[in-house]
C-alpha cells in the first residue's frame, strides 16, 4: 500500500491514501501499519479527520497508484 492508492473501507466508504506509516520504518520491505485517508465519499463515523488508522479497517484496494 502506498500514497495515492484508492481504498474501500469495511462499509463501502471510498478514499485516497495520503500518508502511510510502516511497521518497521527503516526496513525497505516493511508492511504498512497505519494509513491516513482523504475520504472521497462520506467518511466513516469511526474516523475523525486527520486520524491514522489500522490497515485492518480496509476492505480492498480499488486502484493502485502508478508510481
């Protein structure tokens, strides 16, 4: 997962990833731990603006960023 990916949350909310925090920041193959999303549709009730949340709340990646 990287910045620019379009994601779908558990209840169908759509958003774009604007920031990614990795589990092991210095390791080049570290998995994403938390993300910050700019919501395209109505944001989920559990996600106030500016909150980084776990990748487990993401249902699927709708579109991957090209870079």
